[in-house]
C-alpha cells in the first residue's frame, strides 16, 4: 500500500499524464472564479404555497417532524426513570457514557448527553415550530377553500411542539413568524398562556375526525387532549421558581375535567377490546388513538422501537440490542396474574425471522432464575442471565403473530413499527431561523422542571399520559 503523501510517477502518454494536463488549465483559472451564489430558484413563503398541493407538502413536513420526538424526547423522558435502562454490553451502547448520564440524570450542558440528546430535543422541537411558521406565513398570501383548516392544523402542531419545549425547558422564546432574529425568552407561564390561546382559537376550525386515509391529522380531540394535560399540570407550568422553591400557580382542575369530558363525550373514541392492540403494528385501527406520530413501512419512516429492544440475532437486518427494563421494575408486577407482564420478553429468545419456538411470553415461560442485576454506577448487568427483559416487548406468541406489541410508555405513547434504521435527526426541507435560538440546556435552577407531573386516566384513553399516540403503518 502506498504511504500517504507519496507521489505517483508521471508517465508520458499514460492516463495519469493526460489527467494532470487536463487539470492544469482549470487550476490556473480558479483564482478568477466568483464564489457568489446565484441560485436559479428558491422557495420562500412569498413564492411558494400558492396552491393546495404546495400547502399539503409543507403541512406534511410539519407532521413529519413528530417522528423525531420518538428519539431524543422519548429517550430523555424514559431512560431517565426507573422504568428503563440502556445497559452497556461490552463496548456497545456506551456511547461516551451518554446513556448512563440520562439514567443517572447527571448530564450537563457540555456532556455527551447534553450535546447529543438535550440539544437534539431542542432542535427537534424548534425545527417543528420553524417549519410551521414558514407554511403559516405562506398561507397569508393565498386563499384556499380549506385554508382555515390548514391554519388550524399548523397552529395546533406549533402548539404541540411548544408544549414539548415547555415541558422540557420551561420558558423559551416564542416565535410566530419565520424571521431570522433574536427573540427574548418568555417565562413558562407566558408560554402556557400563549399555548392555551392558540389551541382554543384553532379548535373550532378542526374536524372532530378525519377519514381513514387522512388519519393522524389534527382534530378537536387532539386539542382537548393537549389542553387536559396542560390544565392537569397548570400549577407547575404557571408557577414561579424562587430561592425557597417552586411557588405553585393557579390550579385548573375543573378546566382539565371539562377538556377530558369533551373528549370522552365526543363519540369518536372508545376503549380497545384488546389493550395490546394499541401497541401492535396494525394499531392504526385502534379506537383509542387521539394524537399520533405517523410512521410508514418504508426505510427511514418506520418506528424503531423493535430495533432498539430486540437482540442482534432476532431480526434481519440486525436489531440494536439496546433498551431494557430494570429487574426491580419487572418484579413490581405480579408475574402470575398480571397480564401487563406480556409487555416483557423474558428467558431464552429465538429468531423472529425463523420463529424457532416462537418468542416467549414472560408470564408463561419464566421458570425461575434471577434477572441480571443492573449496577447504575457502571451501567453493567451481572449475575444469572435467566431473565432477558426487554421493556418494549410483548405478545409475540409465535412466528406468525401479527402483534409485535412493543409497548412504549413515554409521555408520547407510540407502538411498534418495522423501521430498520435509527431515526434521522433534524428536519428536512425548508429551514428557518428559529432553530438558532440559544440556551438549549434546561436551567438547573428551575425547580419546576423536577416537579412530579400528573398523568390523567380517562375512560376512553386507557393509559393517557400527556396524549396517546400510535404507530401508523
């Protein structure tokens, strides 16, 4: 192998000599070339979004950003709890200690998780805000028959992204246009009030439901679910942090009840007969779905939960052998009589492709032996390997089972999808200035960030955190 920097001989009449001779005149004129860009076309709110197809394309971009929440937002929400862990297996999944940082909540502004996950969540959320602002600005220049509905969808989507920002970062700058400019940081209470006004204003122009081919678009029920969650947590979201701690804001319990009852009494939603169906690949038919992050059975558009949890040898292409539950969490369940244990894969596992013996249900196939213990200081699991717990796993009764019920418990709940690659971070298409807002790391003095957050239980929602979401394939 030729060492770097060694020269190739010039051979007269050979291909290398010809190449060299052809390059010389080009190199000679480079200093005179202008580097000024002169694009032949550019998409702006002023010259695009002039018809329904262009508006739908922009709207789809904003909806597509919801898929990004299944990575940074989900990981930070769940791996930081005692429900989930990403064990270090050899050198795999160490990733400079970022998963340990999340689980131990020891991240800082410049730590691996701070730079990757927290900064990633900030960019994902503000990317959605920016994309929504671009399309909204374009709609100001055109009149469409369904224009009010498009505007209401975009305002609701923007409010959803801001809701996630409020939940993670407290007060953030409020941007309602795509201008590139510095913006002051609003307080968390100011952001709460802004979101409430936006959602209430958008609700009347949204439908109660969409036809099956448009499933996943914003509805009045989605607005009510967001409002219910906001009102449940209003004391924290509108509180003030002082040197003595959090001074709680005004309680909004009756408003939370009213929003939830609108949802329950809408006649649109009902409990799924089989609760595991909410977390199956075909969950798009579930009557419980209210607000969904839509995934497709296409490369780069699939849900990656199965890939995160299953062993390298259980699928092709190989899953990532990552996310698991803690032994302490697993043993909180009644292993004999609690059907929720079906969300775990336990014991010897088989190939999901070949189905040799099928993937076993925890409740039926746990035969003693102790789960490997997890040492939170090192991220290493040790001891007997009888238990191969996987948090996002369940009801894989055999090779032909259609239910890959890999359950995700996040604040946004989502079910499995056949994704074969890690999520692509960042937003595609039109970029806007709001992504450049600074201070993406939560304020460590914000005591409200660490307050317990209420979770609603609704008759039609089953387990309803902030809002239910599904994997649409």
